[in-house]
């Protein structure tokens, strides 16, 4: 699957992407850690949100596999 194949509210994904940028982590009112960023492949870019144990694990330029299910 490629970024260009994603549709709003996609339930099933299986992507290998590169992290283009990451914002500074924040804490939600319910004490959850969240970090927003942009990932891409050769077909496009998409915004992601990393939560809790995934915050601070990755850096710009990392290639990651994202999957659901």
C-alpha cells in the first residue's frame, strides 16, 4: 500500500514511510503524550499522530512501517 491509496478514515493500512518532520510533543488535558508529524513515500505525504509510548522514539529521516489490525 502507498500513501496515495489512503482514504479518509482508512481502517486497514500497511505502509512503509519516511518521517519528514516531527513537532514537539505535547500533553493532553487527560495526561496523554502526543506528537504530530508528516510522513511520506514516493506517492505523497500524510499527517500522523504518535501517542504515548511512541512519542520521542522516532526522528526525522527514520523509515518506519505502519500497520493496523
